[in-house]
C-alpha cells in the first residue's frame, strides 16, 4: 500500500440541476457527504466549504461514456472544474466517474429509499463515491488521482 498525502479533499458530482459535495477526513481514508447544492450558485457554496475546510485539493467527477469517450455532460464538468479552480485557487483534479450516479441510486435503493425520496441526496452519495474511488486510487498507486485542471482553461 502506497503513501497517501495527508489533508482534506472535497469530492464534487456536477449535475445539470444539482451539485453534490463530499469531504474526506484529514488522513484521506474515508469520504462522507456534506451537502447538495442547486447548480445555480454552486460555485459560491463550494467556495464557502473551501474557506471552512481548507482542502488539499478538489476532486470533480468527469462523466465519460462506458467506452471512455466524452458524453454531453463531459464538457460541462470540465468547464465547472476550471471555474472552480479559478474561483477557489485550490488545485482541482478531474477523475473518471463512470457509473457513480447509478451506483449511488443502487445504494440508496438498497437502503430502502425510493427514487423520489433519494433525489435530494443522490448527488451527495455520488460525490462520496467519486471521492472514495479517488482516495482508494491514490492509496493503491501512490499518485494523485485523475488529471489536474488548468485554471486558465476556465478563463
């Protein structure tokens, strides 16, 4: 098992209507949900969380097709990540999030929640899955997960 950089990370699931936010503990072992934000104003909401938690980095899920290609949501997630990097001045990384929302919905359904009652939290659960996968990847490889975002791409 490789060494993991200590410090809080934020995980972000970008959706058209809502944005899920999760955080890790300082030892980068476990991801937990924080909140679901309306898409409009989400950058401000995340900036407030960044000011409070002072994370080492932010991990944003990159929605790719099952074959690894871009989807209609891929460009949106890239633009959101770049805007977040500019807004917060915290390093942002894009990580593959294939099936994170499907996995989140499955977990919520297993816990007895209906699709309707899960709507408000599914984005948080997806953010937890994205962040936990990123933490596990770094632990396994010894390298930061995903790809860094160039803040200049958002300007």
